[in-house]
C-alpha cells in the first residue's frame, strides 16, 4: 500500500459533481459539496469557450500566421508527441488552416514504438518536414536519477521540461514566430493540483541536480519562466496559439478519425505515450503519494460531457495498469537508469518530499502569473 503521507490531515471528501477529492490537500468545497475545480470551470472557462466548426476566429488566426510567415520556409512549428491532440493539430494546421508547419519531435529516450510509428504516419500522410531533437541520454538519465533520489512527486518534470524547453528554444532560435500547441480545454481544462504536478521551475531542476546529479548538464534543454513568459514573447515576438480550442474537439470522434485517416494507433491511456510516463502516472504517483492523475482526466470528461460521474468512479476502481506490466516497467526503468531493481525499490519507498524541500521559484512564478493575468484582463476591459 502507498503511504499517503500528505493527506493525513483532512478527512476524506469527494466532490458531488466530479471525482476530485481530498487527495488534493488544497481542494475547496462549497456549501453544496461542489469542488473548486468544478466551480472554476463553470465561472472561468466555460463562458469564454465557444468551440464550433465555423468559428471565424480560426481563419483570422490562420491568416495572421500565413502573413507573418510569407517568404519563410515554415510559418509555424508544432511539437508532435504522436498522441491524439498533437496528431490532430498537425492535420488541422495543414488541411484546415492551410499552414506550412515544421513538425518538431523531442526524443527523450523513452518513446514507445507506437508513438514513433504514429509520428511517422502523420508526417508522411500530410507531407510535412520533421525535425527531431535527441536529448543527450547521459544527461537525461543523470537528471532523472537525481529526481528519484530527491523523493519529490514530479518525476515527469525532467522529461516534460525537456520537451517544452527544446520546442520553444528551437522556435525562437530559428525565427519561427508561431508555436502551435495541442493544449485544449476539451481534454485538459482540469489542471492537476500543484502538489501533484509541478512544472517548469528550473531553480528546482538545478538544485535537485546539484544535490544528487553526477555529471554536468551541458546540452539539456532548459527554459525558465522569465524567458518563456517575458523574454520570448515580448522581446523575441514569439506567439503561442492553441487552435484546438477554436474548433469543436470531440476526443472520441477525433480518435476514430485519426485511426481512419492516418492508420493511427491508440495507447491504453491518453497519457501513456511512453514507458516512463506510464510507470510514473500509473504506479509511482498513486503508490508513493496517493495521487491518481486519472481523477483529473476523468473530471475533465465529466465536465465536458464525455462521461458520467458513475462511469468515472467505476473506472477509478480498476488498477491503472496490470501488475505484470508494472513489474516489467520497473525492471526496465531501473536498468535504463543504471541501477538495480532493488535500489530502485528502495528509492521508491524513501521518505516523501516536495518542492518546498529544495530551492524553488514557486512564489516568483505565482506572482508573475498573477501580474500577467491581471494585465491581460486590464487590456480586455479597455478594448
Ligand atoms: Zn468537482
């Protein structure tokens, strides 16, 4: 059994509308037992989100991108993982938006064969150029092992950060103004709580690596929040566009379409596109910390009408993936990280820590986000 160390202070409570509960220790319930995720969705997301297939906004954005890219080899760049969202984004960009994207792939050393195949199929069928950035494996391995030794929950951070940073660094360096992202409200409007998923804090990455790493990070892609939020957009003119929020994005329909159009293959779970993520989300996080990220995905489905609460609760009762495969993944990951399965087991059962046990920029990032948010609200008011 897992330890659930962080969740001992509160009595267990689950939202009456979705499946989020007090395993997020900061969850807030209103007097009707509805959680802040549900209320935030109702008041802050839904009113500003009107997806439809004839949304004029999509063509307006497309034209802007085409115009800015005139005379250049590519007018935008798309990070492709081989999953539903980014594969469909490539299709939309090329055939509906009539853009000339460069497909950008990051090889972190963990990609499943099925993801690699999907990427090949999408690129070939749409006749797109592809650039693959291979992260230095020795550095990747060293940083990931350092993270396991640090005992924080966010074991996907090194990989996620590499994918994120490599894309934006490449775009800006090569003068590609528009970065198209597959981010979308239909499947991702419920952001996992910060204590479950903590992202893109290079102060934390560097501190953990300094304490537990063995080799220097010379080429590992890094992009701090000041660079990403301020320097890139305001000095370098980088623009981020999320087209999937401008169209009617029905996850199941899109999946069926991808299968038919590309011969695309699905994974057992939306986010299990690589072995590391599968092990991390399906085993490490729920076992060691009691955090089950499926609760966020399922809540997303409930709020956007793709599933009932009862169906979601039933799914949560099943194990994320089979015991045999967990064991297999555990052995495989230990071997790739250069440690024995016993050593890995010891690390997994070590004392749980959080980002607060290390140097971090949490307060600065939060403050910056608040300032930027209030600025863009101000702008809207005066338009
Ligand atoms: Zn809720």
